[in-house]
């Protein structure tokens, strides 16, 4: 099959959509398909700094998707995001025509998504839409000055419009499935979590040690420290304030601990200042953007993955951490519930600082418990591998193509 994936967010923008599109595209190509990705151009697109420059972790060029980056402008409400230029629709269509796709897979709801809908309509192709983001909850963090009721009204109208134009809808979690059903759109819905490529997050010990030595040169306070890692967007919606609130007590009991925040975001400076005001700046490191290869090694050099987010759609970083063999302490909300399903691979806790801290301290202080949870994490995470999920995705594509053809024939014959 030839698949074109449309997304308004892709690397170097770090989020679950970027992970999903990349992971599925590579796995689809390994399975014998051809994939093109339509995404925005970012100023950083070709200049994401690699820390692990002496380690060759690049993928085989023959297995890479064809990526078309659309000229874009910065989004006023989010400096990390880009808005594709709408007048590039014709240009994008020309890029796709020579590829001659069998199916269109749309992963977002904005201008590039509209390019996908328009191309599919013009060329009579089936449309798969993956509902990644609960915008009714998320948008409050982007546009705080607009009344919540008004914002929800507008978002619902936009989402219903997107859903109605899709031929089949994919949802990554059961919670999102229930949410989509509230829109009462008469479309078939399939549950399909995003898988993770275990090869990326299973690194050799020598690679990890070499990478850690380079990280120590860049951040000397990592020397002889135990690392509590957070990976994700550095934004208030990720509940990072929760981590900072419990950090002083943990550091007081274990001065060898350092909190490593891997990622970038609009509130980076805010959280750096918070660390200074709490007198824990020497125990907090903010790396900014990390190339995906570096992030994989960062998991490997860390001791515990700490994840307080209450709004995570899928909990992909939790799976990545477990595949890397580090135990997780995470608040049991949204995608984290689906991924961990209890204390698998670590501890899934309530939104309670005392309980969260207790579990972190147990892993720091009980070596036998730590070893058990580390092994459990690696074994449990295998059920979330990308190749397993991709077999299901290929089946969804074939089903959509088959049923779309039938519908189209009925239209042609006036049935």
C-alpha cells in the first residue's frame, strides 16, 4: 500500500502525534508499504543538535518515509507550533500526485489536515482520521483568556466537522473512544494505541555509558548522581509544578538525586525560576530539545521515570521508559491508566504528593524492589511494540479501502 500521513505537528516538535506518525511510518515501511508524510517546516527542522554525535543510531535511508515539509508561520498562541501556509494547497497536491497513494491518514485538525481532506476528495480516496488530542481539555492551556464555554463550543464544532468527513476513525485509548462517541458521529471507530519501536529504546550498555560521559561534560552536576527523569513538553499542563513541590523533601533525604527534565516548551524559563526559588536549582537540569536518539540514551542512563501529567492522551513516554528498563512512578490519569493498568513496571499512584514521594523513595532505597520493577518494566512494555500495532493498522487500511470502493461503486451506479 501507499499511504500519505498528514500532520500539523512533526519533529522537532515533541509530542505524542510526532511519535505516533514516525513510529507507524517506519513500521509500515518495514512491513513492505510506502509512506509519505506531509508536515510543517520548522526553522529547527535540519539543525536539532545531537549530543551523541559519535554514536551512529540513524535509521537505514531505504526505510525512511518521504517527508514533504510545507512552508509555515509561527503560531501566535504557541511558539513551538507552526501553521502551514494555506495557499500551498496546490503545491502539496502536486507533490503527492507522483506518489499515487491508496489511502489518506490524517492525524491533526488544522491546515495540513485540510490539505488531506481536500486531496482525498479530489482523488476519491478513503480517509482515516486518528483522534489524538482532547482539545476541549487542552485548549484552555493555550488560550486562557477566552471563556471556557465558548472555547468548548467552537472546538466541538470543528471536531465534529473533521469527524464527519472521515471514513473511519482511530482512537488510541478507551477514554478517547468514549469521548468521541459523545459527538454522535455515525462513523466506525477502531481502538488502536500507538506502539513504540523497542530497537530505539533498547541500547547497549557501552552506548549508554559513552553517552552519559558526554552528558556529564555538558552538565557536570550529573556526576555520581541518581537521575529522576521527566521527558515531555515543558509546560504547566504537564503538572511539572507537582514534581517541583515534592523535590525538596526527596533531595533533602537523598542529596545524590538530580531531576532531569528532557524537553522544551513555553514554560521552560518559568520552571527554571521555580527551581531557583525552591533552592533546588543545583539538583534540576533542563536539557531543552533532545534528538530522539539522544532521548533513548537519556532513558537508559536514568534511574527512575517520574511522570505527573494528568492530561496525557496515550502515555507514550511511559512505554519508552519501561522499554529502557527504568521503573516508572506516574499519576494514574488518562493514557497512563491504559498503559500501566496498575503497578505494572513501576507504581501508578493517585494525584497525591505524599503517595508519589513514598513510591519514589521506595525505589531509591530498596535495591531488590528496584531490580524487580526494572525487569517487570522491560517485560511488560513488550505488549506495546510498534510492529504488533502496525499489523492492526494495515488491517484497518485494507478494510477502509475495501469498504470505500464498495461505497464509491454504489454512488456511481446511483444505488
